[in-house]
């Protein structure tokens, strides 16, 4: 099953890649600093574009189970923002780390399953 790299898929892939990279940086650096807040805001934006943008990517015209991960990501990031605005740092951390892990899991599924990105990687590997 081959699918074209549509603008929606390209934007989703770009945003997801940015979110993965930014997430790794944010998680590895000291928390509460101005840099953490700036990188965190960029990560939140990339996560929202990644998750919301996935709803324009459908196989056979419908949603799949993987769209549930996108809905979960939107909830997780929103909850993380809600908690940090109320100075609940432990809850903020749990929601945001959960969203990062969810993004990594969703990315792994795109490589393992018969999806465009997995097909591209398999083609590169021969």
C-alpha cells in the first residue's frame, strides 16, 4: 500500500520531528528556566500541529485507531498546560512526559506498521 507524501503528511512529519527533538532537549535540561519555558512553548506548538494535523491524514477515507493517540496527545498537552498555570509542577511533569512518550510510541508505530514513513525507511534500507 503506497501513499503520496501529501502536504498534510509533510507538515505532520515536520512537526512530529520537531516535537521529538524539542522534547528530548526539554526533558534533558534544567526545569523552570527561561530556556525551558521557551523550548517548552515551541514543543507545545509542535505537538498541537502534530496531533491536530493527523486528523487530515486518513487511510481509506476514515480514522484509524492511531488517531486515538492524537486525541490523547491533545488532552495530555492541554492538561500539562492547565497544571503548570496552577503551579502544579508534578502533575505538569507527568502529563508532559506522558505526551513525549506517547509521541515516541506513535512514531514507532509508523515505522513498524504499513504506513508511509515505514515504507520510506524500508525502501532506504533496501
